[in-house]
C-alpha cells in the first residue's frame, strides 16, 4: 500500500520562493511489505500540478490523500513444502478427567480415548443447529481435541463455558455469520463465551465451517500457528492492510493461507496444518 501523507508546496532546489504552483511536494509513505513487513520508507516526489490554489501557493497545508495498490495478504512470503492435513495424528484424551464434570459428560455421554480431526467434521455434519444440546456436544468434542492431555485447564474451562449457558446461542450466531460471509464478525464472538479465548474459538469456527461453502474458509489460529508465522516474518497488521482490528487480521490470515494453498495446489487446511507443525 502507498499512502500519500500530505501535500505541501515545494521549494525547487536553489530557490527561496515559489513563483507558481507548477511543482508541489507530496510526502509518500511506501510500506514495503514484500521486502520487510515492518519497515517503511518515506519518499518525497515532485509532481507537476495545474490545479494548485493560491492558498496552497502561500504555504498552507493541502489535503490528505490515500492511494491503495492491490494487496497481497502473504506479503510476498513463500512457504516451504505444504503437508496434507490427513497426516495429522489423532489427539489422545484422558476421558476420566473430562467425564468427572457432569455438564461435560451430559453433553457428550462420555468422551472417547482419542479424537481425529475428521471426527470433528463428522460431528459438525451431524449437529442440529436448532438444538443447544447438539451444539454443546460439538463444542465439547472440539475443546477436548484442542486440549489433548497437555492442557490441564481444558476440562475446567469447558465446564465453566457450559455453565454460562451461551454456547449454543453463540455458535449458532457464528454459523449464521459464516454463512453470510462474515468470518471477522464471527471471530469476535469468542468474547461471548467464558474461558474460551480466540485460539480455541477459531477451532470452533473451523469445525463449523467444514460444513459450509465459505469464501474465506475458517482455520485454526493458535499459539503454534502464530509462532510459525512469526518465524516467516509474516505480520498480521501489514497483511490486513494496516488494520489493527483482530477480526481483520484473522481474515487476512485466512486469505494468506488460501493464497499459499493455491500456490502449492493444496487446501487451506493443509497450510494451517503445515504451519502448526513448524513451531
């Protein structure tokens, strides 16, 4: 993106006054994302203008302009070999740890000893979106898959989320937003469920979106994926065209993964899985 930060009358080299407005200076900030996502370069270009006003000739500040060029969410970064998500191993669970919470056992009838990624897709396809208990079952399975045996807080936080009573309503709303093509707005709904942060909520969005034909396919964005993106110097603010809104930055991540997937003749899920394995 190129931002024209301001217009001001230019004093030609070697002169002390501007007899006419044939030349004005435009301060330009060029964000060189494809080279270094965090660097900016300030340039001053002299352009000829026939429309400068007397007020501008007297040194008053002119207007601010913004000019956007086509934006690449990958920031020109290339990924190495992309691996197929089917290579992902099942996640092992300790069912007794989860089933000791009555709300969790009531939602699932008891968890298995392991969950595959494809199991969540199947669970999403069997979910009755008019039935909160059916939605809660998908929620718990996804939370358990995301926690495995290494996240000891997972069962407790999942139980607290269920106790709040907003899981069904929130995930139903998220699904409606995804159907309407608003993954950023769906991402923000993580604030509606107690003890479920954005990382785990993107797991919920991914599971829901496996059954939808979304233009921006939802993917998981957790600490391990963030770490891999950072190692490749991918900057979410730059990828979001300067936006600091987390919803925009999540969508930029989805679009970057889609672009990387196209380059590798793979699926966006494959890219996410590859990034997860890099950290």
